């Protein structure tokens, strides 16, 4: 089955011209370390999070005890990986259909969102933001905000960002003052209650519309993220939020995608390098209209400079990336495509070759069961350099998988 998020992606059209060479696949290895079954969760449309002990955390949109999705942990042992369901959603007041994973805070608690359930006037509920508190190995779920579908937004499917003070930031793709989504902050007040403040409501103009599902990046006190549509050219934007005064933020569009031959529809999270450049993917656009990888570089004034590093060609290199990117230790970029390759998506590598040019190499072609299939998310790198990712289908039961990738 295809998720509601997938249908939203396919409903947006765009085009895109910049082709680099496609290299042959290298001797990288990709192994499925866990295959989901319905009672353990299914449809793992999730970014992954790792902790210092090597545990992996994520969510499944469906399955679990009540069919409303799960939060899970995979723990490494000498005999393999042990899967534990930390929470099963009922689809009621606690939420349902949790997309895009969870975020760890400094105390080891988890934060995430669910696009349905909760309360409000939306069919099936307007979704929730939640916290899972770990007390001696027992996890307790608390709804920290139930969206109403009004000015606060609805259907929150983006992964959350947590700052050092425990404040939580996220995006909702719909609702808000203009019906086109919101950026919000949730913080805890005296007495333990949580309160939400909208720090930007998308208008659909130069600021964009429909915040992406990628987690916003908090860097030097500023928030950076993407909106999948809108902007000056209607192809989405990358933005910066700067704190101003108590509780107020200034919103600035730092790049407006132009469509073909530029990128279009930025869906995944952003990646910064050590010099402050931003990297990401777009679902549409590029030379062939089926996706691109881009780099943004800061200018003293005005919008940032943008270069398309690679345009997908629609063959074995894959197409339609909705993932974030990650670096390895020597500066190569890795990401995934949601489609193409053998039909179930790919893992790709981009290597700098000088002069601002990059070469793409396909390092894994997903094949479907028992291999993974349809990587709607990128990968995470743990403390010792291992790469992990999730697929919404594939695995032994075609209910989704978690894989380990070794370059």
C-alpha cells in the first residue's frame, strides 16, 4: 500500500537540467537487520535515531497492538538485534499513524508526532505531538499538544527538533491561519503543562507552503528547514528562522526553487557541512524532472547561491528522492531514492571530483523481499560510522525493514 504522505507527494507536479556521470556500483554491502510483521508494526516511513549504546529508534505508521502504529527500539546483542515495541498507538486521543520517527532529548526521552488521532475537527483527528518518558525501562506516553486544525495546524508529519532547554519545534503541513501549514514551538511551563506557539504560518507566497517532513536543523540558535511548495516560483523554498525578542522569530526565505532545470519539491531534511553550506534533495526537478541533489552557499546579502550537484536520470540511478543526506568520514554524500533502480529504489553516493563537480555511484539497488523496498527516508550514521536506514516495504514479510549499509 502507499501511504497518505506518498499520495501527497505524487499530487505535486514539477519539472527540471544538470547531468553528471553515473558510475557503476561499488562493493558496498547492505544487510537487512530486521523485518517487520504486522503485530510488531508495519510501513516504516521513519527516520532513525541512535543513542550512545548503539540502540536504534524509529516509528511505524501502521501495525502494533491496535493497528495505529508504533514506536520501536532495536538493541544490538551478540546474537543479532532485539526489537522492542516501546509504544503502540490506539488511533484515539493518543494519536495514530506516527510518521518520520522520534528525536531523543538529553535525558533519553523521545519526542514525535502522529498525523491522526488526538482531537479537533479533522476526519480521524488532527494529530498530536507526544513525549515518551523513560523511567527505569518503562516508557510512558504523554500528548504534549493535540492539534485542532485551526491556527495551530493539522496533520503534523514532520520529525521534531529539541533544543538544549527541552523546547520542541516542528511543522504541520496543513491548517494554520492561511490553511497552508505552520511552524510551531512547544515548551513546558511552570507546573508541567505544555503550550504551543505558532512562530510562522505559511502564506503560500514567497515564504512557501506545506512544511516538509524533514526535521528542522537548529544551528547557532537559528532554525533551518524547507517548505515543499509555494515560494516565488511555486517549487518550494529553504528558510531560516531567527529569534527576535521574547518568543518572536523572523522568517526569511534563503532560497526559492525555480523548477526545471533547478530542483523542485524539497521534501527531506537539510544537511550542513562544517563550512555552513546546506545540502538536500528534491523529489521533482533536475534535468529530467525526476529529482535532484543540491547545495546552497551563503551570500553576504540576498538569497543563497544554489548549485544542482546531480540530476537523476531515471535508470538504475533511481528517481524521486525524499530523503535527507549524510556524509561519510571523507566527505562523500549518501542518500536514497524512493523509486527507480530495479523498481524499489536505491542507495546512492555522490563523490566530489574537484571544480565543484560530483560523480554519482549507485551503491545498492533495493530488490524487494527479503531485501528492503522503497526507502522514503535517508540514513543515520552512528558513533562508530555505521549507516542505518528504513524501508516502507520489503523485508521477509514485505511489511518494511531496517537495514545496515557499509560503504
